[in-house]
C-alpha cells in the first residue's frame, strides 16, 4: 500500500512537482502545506488533485500558535512521511517532536557546509568548486539533523546564484524522489 506523504513548500514548488510526477504505488502525495498564500507550488498541487492547506503566519497572533497549527494540520493528513521541500520557515518544536524520524528536509548544499536560508549564495561567496544537495532528518536545529543522503554538484566558472541553484535543484529532485521511495520500501537508510 502506498505511504502517505505530506509536502511542505513555500515557493516555486519544482521539488513538489517532481514528487507528484514520480508517484507510484509506493507513495502518494496527499497534501501540500504552505505558509505562503501566493506560492506557485499551490498551482502544481491543485492541477494534480493534491489537497492544499495554507498556514500563513499573518493569520496567527504568535509564533507558538502558528507552530501548533502547522503541527495539527500535518497531523490531520495522517502522513507516514513529511517532506520539507523548499519550506522557508523553521519548523517549531511542536512539529519536530511530533514527527521525529518521519520529517525530512532537502537542503541545497553539502551539510554541514552552508546551513541556513542562503546556502547557494554562501557557497559561491566561499569560492568552493563543489557543492550539492543533502536530504536529512529534521531536528530542533537549523539544518543540523542526521544526513540521509548527499550528492555533489560542480560549481562552474561563470555561475551565479540562479544557475548554480538550478543545477543543484536538478539533483535534488531525483534525490528526493529516491529517498521517498526508499522510505516507502524501508530500504537502506531506514532499516
Ligand atoms: C530547493 O533548492 C530547496 O532545497 C530549497 O529551496 C529550493 C526549493 O525549490 N530549500 P522549489 O521551490 O521546489 O523549486
């Protein structure tokens, strides 16, 4: 039976789209949860019949209330796996503790290098010749949870943030699909 996957995304949602397009009998994307009512990702979900929930920070009077609403909304969809794929807010204690071991994130750098929201820019500024993508479990820190898998990507002469990020996202999409399918099959990293 297909496992239930909830995706958290804030922006373009190309990783969400890759996950939806690669669905098979091992997993099903049951919902997109976003903090951004204007996220392009919402369109990808809607055209594929994936349910959408918007949990916008402005609708809550405190960070704690938003955290709780996010955790409750994730829980509502009864996911086996929660995938943060371009979700640009830190998931609070309520969500992290409730979904430990089944909450993963994809990050556009080879962690522990370049954690945080500007990983691609930071790699360029540092002048590295190689960066990449990391899929990892989410813990209470920022991009600090146990690494599941990583893949490197070359930084090429003339790269700017956009070209490098697009090259990384090409790798991220495949890596994320592979990890979700492995999780569904309880293979490799999840035994
Ligand atoms: C990815 O590079 C992800 O690692 C980062 O944001 C990007 C999301 O891309 N946190 P998209 O919105 O799915 O196209």
